[in-house]
């Protein structure tokens, strides 16, 4: 039996866009520290990597579905193995990453919220073993990183 996965339906595109822009440093023109954060913290790259892995996995699932319609159930499973593994690895890297700046922390929170609201990813937080523990550990480390960073007074 083939399960067709829906494309990522927007929950509220206006709100999501605003959160993404604000969290990812899209407001960088307003404050140089925010622009610098996106260049320093690897979480921004991890978010992009996960988005790309999701897109590749969905494309592989669509191809698998096409093959299975022609050749029968289970005949296209091999097509999704690597994209699925890549997506899982990208997610694990993102979840486990401790950030070093407040804008990166906001970006991580916004992306987690986006995933949690998504029909495709909401289940991961409840059913993937270790996700909650890794999130708690990464946020604890993130808070320690941010707290340890020297405070800069802006003019």
C-alpha cells in the first residue's frame, strides 16, 4: 500500500513568512548584529539543509508513487531510501545543534514551530525516539552559549 504524502500546506502563510523573516535574520538591515548572527551561527545552514532534504525526499516519494502505480506496491521503495536517510540525518543535526546567538535561537524556534504545525512533520516530535531529549539538551546548551557570550552595548 502506497501512502501519498501531501505537499507542505501553509498553515498561515503571512504569519509563517513574518516569523521566518524575523527569525532568520531577514530584518538584518535593521540591526547589524542580526546580520552577523546569520553568518556566524551554523543553525541557519542546518535549517536550509533540512529544507532541501525534505524537498528531495518528497520528490523521491512522488517518483516512488508513480513507479508503484505502474509496477505495483513495493516496487519503488529503493528510490526513497537515501533521501529519507538524508532527511533524517539533517533533522537530527538541526535538532541537536546548540546555537550561539539570540537570532539563531529565534530562527531555530520558528523552524521547529513551522515543522510542528506541518502535517508532514508534526508526528516527529511525538513519535521519533530521542527528539524531545535532544531538543532539551540543545536548548540548554544554546542558553549556556548565549549567556556566556559577552554582552555588547549598542549605540
